């Protein structure tokens, strides 16, 4: 697939994806029965091959970067795209760490013996063929290939066109290394045609078992709207930190500042601060000082704005849009709420179901918040930044699901598996 | 919703579904925090109310049946539609049994304490709002409402137009009984507009968390193709019984006959018989005798046909289509295969991923079959008819999933839940 000439017509894309999907299904049959030892050895072989190909990967990446600069790519995007020997080494190290993780395939989820003597067990099996649609960062190409291999899935990758040369070299290296390990090269394929390839991939029912889009909200929505194969939606995090009436002041400041400023460009960063009115006068000045010292621009509702005004903190009145916005930047909406119910209602209205934080010393308030807020992760007295596969101890992450079906929150190897029921008997009939 | 006049335009349907979805979301917030005791008491109240309304339900059902007869509805469909006092009592009893089942909501799936002291737990929570699209049988209306209530989900039901009067009376009774229990009536709603309602329901992103279609392949495919909300595909079962070279003859006959004839109209009935060539001459005559005695019509490949011919068994040569057909009737395709690999390849080509059976005394063959056949249920020496939520001990079933995402195989209460991560700390930041 990696050398197919791009002919952006629908029929070509469909036949390209059908070929890729058919080859992936065959590869998946083999992957499904590999032992953990086979897969771990292959992961180390992939790591060795990538390391040995560092110069070629960096050269291809320089070509992508040059094309990006010519077309006026923003500095931030150029940085996400850039691979130097140090970054290649980090990607390689991540593959080796993957080899050290437990293999979810074959795990018994539950089991029982029925009254008629039938023995029942539900075991984890690979999904089969997984499509992954993503944007700039070429490290996702290696991560996805590695997670796919470890979980026994054949991966059809569709990276961003900005990283086309880098991805083509990386996937070529991975495929060659797989073949040398006796594993079908088609376990990892790259689709590098136009947008028609994406459309063909997300409608390839019977060939593709799951598609995971990862990137901008626009990309994710386009995939969700157009797909007929099952999708796991990742993504948008309009995360709130709610400072309750019974909050510890120091904890509130530390958690709000960390949630907002530790890495503002990622989905688990906080975008909105809610403060109980009984504590607003006492806590907002300190929060404002800490946040503005860190460079955060505040978009305040009326009551939060009044306190900012009295304290001499610069602020902009928030619009309705502000509360629904994932800034991914050093900006924060701030509102004073009447009580816990109002905070939960506000989060229900504007939240994206990603991560919601309460800061409180009040046990009843914490229990109410945890029970009633509908999100992938609900945190009490902890930064929103902990919503992460690495932090949760998964060892690797393919994305953070904000949907409720199959996987919710950080997705690791286990979330890339399905299950199969095995029934064993001695001739039982009904 | 139950009294809305049907105006089959897209805009009307969209606003109808938006109203229903909004009301369902509000109801779902309340359902999510009900205790098991509350929900079980409500289930018994629903059962009492339905029993007391038996006459009205049966009268409405007679109106549906009369309309069906006038429009030439087949006898079999009329039987599926029919409710008499005995059937109402059975439906009511199923609700009471649901009250006796454990509540999945609040179960801790996994948990840990991280190095930084954060306590992590993944708990089961309701999905939220679940849409259910189904066909003739009005007992599904009550089952779905009961499963929804027990799992804390608000249900938007879209039954078949053939059962419109019956469903309208049933849902009216359920809503009134819910309200009397202090539970929002909008926890159970019925959409009874035209097909535009279905389209609006399956594209109501943000209002509906999950849609489950249950019925004909045509219905399920239409939902899967048109949906933008997550779907669990239920359904088609092109199930095989493979009689291995090392099969016990009596077991092979008992399992093949039971799998095919115990209830031919359901998805876990066998549709195809594969026999290893080494045992074909020895086993097929007995299989043919038993199957034809039970009224089964045989569609044979060349080798299976030759044996039938020599034995004097009537047969029809199978076409390529026969092997891909879910007959749901006393018909069976039969093929002789060269070996286990050929059986697995045949199932991979024609199977629908529902239930696949091997009959064998050979441990290695059983292990290969279990490992390599890609289906929701793989059975060794047992009838395909055991793929059933009741048989598996789930106590109730909302359908049998043939997809790999979220739920695979029989779906009970647990499969109607999502999860939420709860993170508890003492001010931890990154």
C-alpha cells in the first residue's frame, strides 16, 4: 500500500481500501494466535529496525518539514512534526516498554459452570482490523503499530499528509522488520491517498472492525458522521475545576493552576473554573494571582468579574461561547455558582464528558459530585491532568475515549480487545 | 410522546426526537442515582400495573391483530404479535425476575492506588439514554423498559407499526406506574411516528448514547448505515456445526439435530453442517436420517450430495448463496470439508460471527477451532442453541451482539452499562 500512486477518485480509494482490508484480515488471523513471546520479540525487532533507520527517518522528516515551511506551517505544528535522532530514540524506547507490558489477549474476563455442566468462559481476543486516522505527529504511527501488534490487531494507518514522507519511511521499516520476524507485513499498512481513502476506510464494513480517529474536533466529527464501521470517539476535553464551599485554599490554587497550565494544549487541561459563591471572595483573589502569574487570560462571568475588578485582576467578560470552548491555550473561563447543584448543572450543560474535578473537604459534596457528574473521569482533590493512560498505569495509550460505548477514558491495550465466549461440553443439547 | 400525532416530515420527527431525548436525559439523571431497592420496587410496581391492565392490553392487541389480518399478515407474524392473558402474565413474571437480579450499576470493575497516592477506581454507570428499534413482538417493549430501568437507563422505544396499539397501551401503563413510584415517566418513551422518527433517533448525537436495533437483517443494516450515534449490532446468525474426524457419532447427531430443529426461527439455530471427509461416509447417513426425520430440507455440496444419493436421502444441490443464507427455517446447507483448516476457512468465509460449533473428541482440534474461529460464541460438543442470555445465566437478555465493540454475544444488564473512572486524592498535581 505504501507505494500506491494517489488517484483521488472514490472507486480507486474503495478498491485500495478493499485490498488493504483483505490483506489486513489475513494478517489478523495470524496475529490472533501469536504468543506473547512472539509479539514481544517482534516489538524489540521493530525497535532495532527503527533505530538502525534513524538517518533515513530524519531525512524524510526534513523533507516533510521543508514542505511544511514552504506552505507556511505554524511553528507549533512544525514542532509536533519534527523528528530528530533523540525523538526517534524516545519512540523506539516506547516500543521496548510495550514489550514489557502484559498481553491482554487470552485473559479470562469471567466464567462459570452451568447447571447442565457446560463450562463457559469469556476470553479477551483481538479486535481484528483497526483503522487509525490521525494528524501531524509521526510518533503516533509507531505507537499505533506497536499497540496493534501487542494486542494482536492488524492496523491500517492513515496519518496526516504533512507527515507523509516520514510515515512512508517508518511504515516501510516496520513492514520489513515484521516480515523478517515471520509476521505478515500487512499487519501494518499505511493509506496515503487523498480524503477518499478516509471515506473508504470508515465505510469498509466487514473488513474493518473498528476505527479510531485522533486529532482535531473537526476530524473526529467528520469520522463519526461518515462512518458505518464502529468508531471510538476520542477527544474534546472541556474540563472543569469546581472549587466547592468547603475547599482547601492551597489545594484549590495548586489544582486549578496545574490543571490549566501544566500543558494547556492537551485534552485533559482545564478550560473552566467554577467557584462556590460562599467561598468566591475568599478564594478567587488567590486563584487569580496564581493563574495570571502563569500567564492565563481570564474570561469571567459577572460575579467572577466583579471580584476580579475589586482585586485589580485583568479580565474579559465571558460570552456564552466561552463556557463551551476548549481553548487548548492559556485561557480560562471563570464562573461563580450558587451551590453544588448549580456547578453540576453547569458541567452538564457545557462539559464534554472528559474530566471534571471537584476541590472539597466535604465528604457529602464529593460523593454527590462523583455520583452525578457524567464524565469519563471524575476527580476529587486532584489535577485534571491525571487523565492519561501513562498516569493510570496502563503503560501505553492509544487515545482518550469520550464516548460511553466499549471504552471510556484513557485507552490502553485492553481497550483494543474484544471478547469471545467459549462453551465446552460433552454433547449437551437443549 | 405517546399521543403525538404522526406527521411524517423530517423536521417534525427531529423536533419530536429532540423533545423525547431532552426529557429522557433529565429522567436519566434521576435514574442514575436510584438505589437498587428503589429500582426493584418500581419493577414490581410496573408488573402489578401491567397485570391490572391485562384487559386493556389484550383489547389493544386484538385491534392490532385485526389490522394485521386485514392486511394479510402471515400466521407466524400474527402469532408473534398476539398477547393473551397468559402471555401478559409471562411478561409480568419476567419483570419480577428482573427485580431479583443483581444491579450492575456501582460495580467496581478495577481499581488501584497509584505511586503518588491517588486512588483510582473504574465503576459501572448507566449508559444514559438508550434507543431501541425493534419489530413485531410487544413483549420486547416490556423487556426493554424493565432492563432499562434496572440498569438505570432512560429508554426511547420504537416498536413495529404492526404492534402500535398494543405498545401504546403498554407504555402508557408503564409511564403511569413509574410516575406513581416517583420516577420520571419519561424514563420510558415510545416513538410512534413514521420512519422519519427512526432516522431522527439514530442521528440524535448528544441526546442518545446508544441505539440497539433488533429484528430483521434489513432493519439492522438500515440502522447501522444511517446511525451517527453508537450502535450495537444484533442479529444475523449463520451458525455452523462442524463434525470433526474425531467426532462421537451420537453427539454429532444430537447436536446437529438440536442446533437445527429445536427452534429454527431464531438466530442461534444452525444453518450449515460441515463434515470432515474422513468421517463423512460413516456419519452423514445417520445425520441425514435424523435431520430428514425432523423435516429438514438439505442443500448439499457435491460430496455431501453423493453420499445422500447413495443413502437414498432427498437433497438439493447447494448454490453458493445457500452457504451464505440464514434460512431461519427447516433448511440446512451441508458440505464435506477436507480438514479442520478447510472447516475454519469455510466458516471464516460464510459465517456471520454469531455461534460456531465443533463436535470432536480430539483435544488439539478443539483448541485450534476455539483459537482460530472468529465468532461471538465458539462451542465444543454443545448445541448452538446455548447462545442465549437466559442459558448463560444472565437472567435477562436485550439481544445478541454480533459486533466486537462493547458487547459480543448475549447482552444482559451489564452490557447496558458504561463505566466511569473515579480519582480521589489529597491535592495531587503533576
